[in-house]
C-alpha cells in the first residue's frame, strides 16, 4: 500500500512549487489506490501562523487535492501538526541514544561560539569533531542523570550512504562529509531532520516526493531511518520550477500563491493540468488533461530531471481550453463569484433566467482566457449602459445624422417580431440604405449605443440577448446623449 505525504511548512502560502509537489504525491496516491497524508510542518513557531495553515488548506481544497489523513479529517497516525509531535521526536532521539546511534552533547554554547570565532579569525571554517570536547565518562553519566542541558547529536557511522532517487537516479555520499549533526537542540527542540524522519516512520510513508532542495538532506534522513530500524522509503526529488528568465520562480515573476490564481480567474482543473506538466510528461505530447486523465496516466518515471519553466501564456492557453470545453451550466457556477464581487449577480441566473445566462456565457466561452473576462465583456448584458467609451464616441458617433438614425432604428425595432438576429439585421440594413448611410457605420454606432464600447460579440446576437426593451431604451438614451 502506497502512502505518501505532502509536508508544507506554514511559513508562507501554498505556492506554485508546493502545489506541484502536492499534486505529484496526490496523483500517485490516487493512481495507485494509496493514501495521501497532509502533514503541517509547523515547527518554526515564529514563522508559522494559523493564517498560513488556513491558506494552505484553502489552496489544497480549491485545487481539489483531498487528503485521506491530516488536519480536519484526522486519521490513525495523527496528530498531523508536527509541533504536536515533539514529545514523540524527543523519545525517538532518546531511543537512538539508548541504541548507541546518538549521544548527548553537554558542551556549552559559548564554547562553540568561541571556537567558531577563533576559526574565522584564522580564515578557516570551523568543523565539529566527535569526542573533541567529550567529558570523562563519570562526569557525563552524572550530567545525563541530573538533567544538565544537553543537545543530542546523531553519531554518523563510517562508510557511504547511497539511495536511488526515482528522478535523479543513484545518489551516493561519503559519510565523512556529514558531521555528527544535532537532532535535538539544547533547549529541547527537535531538529527538522529528526522530526521529518520520525514522522515519516510513524506515518508509514513509502514514497517521499519533494522538492530537490532536499536532496542534500536525504543522506542524513537515510541514516536516521536506518538507525531507527525503519525501512527507508523511496525518494523522488522533483526539479525546481523556474521563471521565464530561468531563475528560480519567485514573486518577481508575478503571482506565486495558488490562491492568487484562483482570484485571477483560473479554473482549478486547468491549474492542475498546467502544474502536472511542469516537470511531468505523459509520454506523448498531449497537453490537455482532465483530472481523471491525469490520475489514470500518472507515473513517477514520467518526471523529468530538468527544471521546468513556468510560462503564464501556456497557463492562459490551458485555462482557455478548459473553459471552452466546460459545460456552460458548470461554467456559470464558476463565473458566479466574480459577478457577485462586481455587484452584477442576480439569483435568477441560476433559476428562471438560466438559459439566457448560459447563452450570454456562450458568446464569450470560446475566447475567454480567464473568468473575469465574462464579467468585463458581459457587463452590457448584466447591467444597463449609461456611459460610452470616449474614444469610440469620437470616432463612431461623429456623423451628424447618427442621432436621427438611432432614433429611427428604435422606432422600427419596436415593431419587429420576433426580436432575433434574422429580423433585426434587415431592419438595420434597410434603414442605412434608405438614408444613404453605410451599414457597417450604422452597426458600429448601434454597437456603441447598446454596449457602451466599440468591442462586443456579434451585434445582432447581442441585441437579441439584451432584449428589445433594453435595446430601445439604449438607442434612445444614446440619441438623447447626442442632442
Ligand atoms: N517541510 C518541508 C518543506 O516545506 C518539507 C519536508 C519534506 O518534504 O521532507 O520544505
């Protein structure tokens, strides 16, 4: 049974890189019928906050990456907040001392400070040497039993440490490059390496999929797993995500928090599709995938070893494709929050006027990159038009006869039945003909009157959906505006 975990530190929001790491874990679990654990690594009390935890959970929920064990849902291996597991980590460290894999270090911090400073003054880098400051056995035993403050250090064995990374291939380190590292600080705080391994053991994690900034930590982790007598999980270190300038993706490149993408109107399924392709390939050059499709096709050996480049145009394209393919009634649910925020929502859009609302969305569906475009471009459908684009006015309403044409058109359109493109179009063309005006010029003038701008979907479709009463009122308002 595959058990994977996503282990974010809540020192920031869920960012794109974290979400992609989470996704690879989630996809593997879903593909293999395994378990996806969410563990919050809130061990840095000063930099972690409930707000960040909340943001991470929200981001995960928005993307639909549900967890089988973790915050809110619980599970048999909890608690799932690392800070609530410190006692367990300390007990594991004591166990390592008892089995000879770790030892107490009573050296006062000042002694380390001095040694570091002295080395620095000599232009050297200070290195810890096991036993250098070891106390005589009797003294050490006494300190051990009377609670003298002590750190606990892991006793790095001689030899080499090797593991096979499922992305990078075989990795091997000479243990001599690893000093006896601290696993519990003098103040009793367990160190990350101990906590993460201890939790992975306790949560029976079989595959550790994480960012490749952790590769250099992994030998320490392998040594700890082994010393604890636990099976070493499989590792897959995922290459980092770069910005278009090939530098590590950061704020400089734009939004990095997943929830910012939600706010900008990306669909979660498009985001997942896009994130999956940042470093993973299905083995062919297909680019559009539903979530079910990703689950069906995901495999760790599809993760490449080269860094992936985050390209916003690609994301926009993937999003537009998902929008285009989405059932319009579902799309309506996704657009709703944006219309609400703009104060343009009407409950009838999911009730009596649902069909009308979907017809409006259909006008833009094949061209929209992001959801707010339905608000911007749909505005003349969802609200009255009382203002006109200034540049368009100058250009499209310049002819002196415009006012009379708009009024005449309103009069004629009052009588056509039904009110739809095949009946409206000939009326507009006939009027232009009779008055010696250009049909296209009249249409442009009408477009501005009905939509407030020079850009709109097909004029006659728009007029039909805006409805006769509103169209007549807007034509007359524009005429009044021109007098
Ligand atoms: N909490 C660590 C981080 O956010 C992840 C540790 C791990 O995945 O092993 O970088």
